[in-house]
């Protein structure tokens, strides 16, 4: 097992998941890089605690009445799952198909949407768009319940083309209208929207009335339409078929995948005017999109196994989103081996860092990359990571400390202490400048003696102090 293999798998796990411990990395390296990619994309027996067990600890995560419990529930899924790419792809689609609590005012239907992303997010993009168009949260978010035969509402049709599939410059205003006509009659069942809101708490404590998709044939415009140069009596699925056949769609989705998993691109509104960072990579992914009949998992397999993803030039290029940072720290510390009340307070730190899960700021989602960082959020990010990595009661932190003590011998120099901590925290590679600062900090108290009076407590604190400083480095805050 070479250190370069470990470092490469660590890069993969930061991007395709939420990081990994050193022992987990060793297991992945033994399987091989390509086999690990295959396992992430197609987990054989994913393990997680059943929802009914989680709800025994958090009853509100059954009703999902508020806006905070869904995010706490999802965070626990991120840190406890053995299929991390399923949660990562749900986070990806949540940022693309941004849908928020401020308008839906029902957490349950939003977490149902996340569940849909988890189920369909690695499959056919065509099937995912169909499910999205039938999703109650999306229908309300973009007003398709108000899209009627003879009185269209263009909101969903416009965003489907502009932000969800093709991008500005690849369709006309007439295409938007024809798209909206095709989705007339796609609405939600149970009752009319405003009436539902008026009596939304009617079956408490079991949760609000569940919305579900309903197609109302009598409200669908079945007339002839011309969309993107094709003419017919189209319905919503016909429109999605046409969208998926467009080269612009392949490029748009490819750029989204590159932006999320490889390296930061500018915000979507700038894409018509700013070329991709790596046009050849976008071309490769676009070709796989068509060759695989729009398969997202096939595109990700090509992405993760590509030279440009594995290149060290892309390592630590992406700023971790708040959700990624918090989940990666908690997977490392292992402090949530079961659901606990503290997950609610812990999830709020994601909000303090600027990302309120299931409540993005607009239909554009969050502007990512370096925009995650400002003077306030950086302090919150560093304080959170430092606090949890300094907690010797956390089993993951204790395991790191014991492994460093057992591997580095009775006398540990500042250099070996720093390198040992970086290695055990997930094979983190830092710049020479960062390493020099860390060594300077570790040198303030000289070499570390493992044996002797009060050695255990002193060593433990020196190791965790070093880990806490590593949490503030440029590299730890990135993926």
C-alpha cells in the first residue's frame, strides 16, 4: 500500500462522500480505486438506521412540522450511511433543483423530495426530470398548481429550461410558453392549495396531510404545440424527452457535475458568457450522457475514473459546503453512533455557516465555492471543527490519538506529530506553507514523550491541539 494510493482514495472520498477515516481508507485501497468507485455507485448492502428507529429518538422527525428537523434528520443520514454517494448526490440535486421551506412551509414534503433525489439521482436524467415534475414540493415551489388549460403559469416551464436542464440561450420565449402548456394538469391532490394551507395541521401529531401528484386530464391543454423545433400534441413527458435529446442539456448537466465533484465553476447565470474550466472534460461527460441513455451514474463513473479528476491539480480545489464540512467532521469524530438530541443543535451550525438545508435562498440555490467563506462564516467553520476534533470523549478522536501514540513511538518530534495527525485525519495533503505553520505550532512545546509521569494526558492534549489547528488550515476547509 503506497501513500499515493491512500491520498488518491482520500480525494475520491472527500468528493464522492464526506471523507473517510484512515482505517476506512486502507480498506478502500485494498479493494482498489476502480472497485471503490464501483462500490460507491452501486453499494451492495447499504447500511443505515431505519427511519422508525430514528423517530424513537426524535418524534418531530416524523411529523417534520418545522423547518429545522428535516435538516437534522438529513445530517444524521449523511454521517451514518454506508452509501455516502447516495447522500452526496441528493445534496447535489438539492443545489440544482433548489426548493425551499419559505414557500412550502412543510418540512415533510421537502424531505420526501430529498428521498426522491436519493432514489432517482444516480439513474436516468430523463426519469429524474419526470419525477421532479411530479414532485409536490416542486409543483408548489414553482406554482404549477396554478398552471391551467387556457391560463398558463410559466414559472415551472421557464425554470425547467433555464436552471434545470438547458440554460439560457438554448430556447425561446415561445418554447417557454409551449413547455408550460404541456405541463397543464400536473398538480397535487387532496384539496386546493390554499384550502390545504388553511387546515394543514388537521391530523397532528401524525403530520400534515401528505401531498401527492395528480394528473387532471380535463385541465390539460391537449392542443398542438411546437417546442424546440418539434411539433405535436405534447404532454409533460414528451417535453422532457425532447429536452433530454438536446446537446445543450448534455453540456449543462455535465458542467453541473464537474462544478460539484471536480472544481468550482462560476455561478450558473455566468455560464452563457464564460467557457467551462475544462472544455474537454465537459465534452467527455456529454458523450457519456448520450452513450448511456442519460445515465448519471455512468457519467459519474467516467468522471471519477478520469485523469482530470484524479489529477492533483484538482485536490483541495473545492471549498466544502457547510453541510459537507459538518458531516465530514462528525464522520471523523464518530460521536453520533446513534441518534441523539444533540443532532438538532449540531445541525444548526450548518445554518450559521450559511447553508440552511431544505431552505435555499432562491430557485438558483446557493452560490458555492469561495462564496461559502466570509469573515463570519469562516470563524464559525473553524470553531465548529476545532471544538469537535478536540473532544477526547468522541470515539473517533480517541481512536486517532491512540493510533498516533502506537505508531510513532516513545519520542515524537513536532514534524512527526504534524504528519501523523494529517495522515490519521484522512490523509490530508497540505502545502509547504501550511505544514511549516503547523510544525511551528507543534514546536512550541518541543518533542513529545509518550512515556513518563502524566504522559497520557499530556500526549492526548498535544495531539488534539494539533488536530484543532489543522482544522483551521486552507486544505482542511476544502475537499
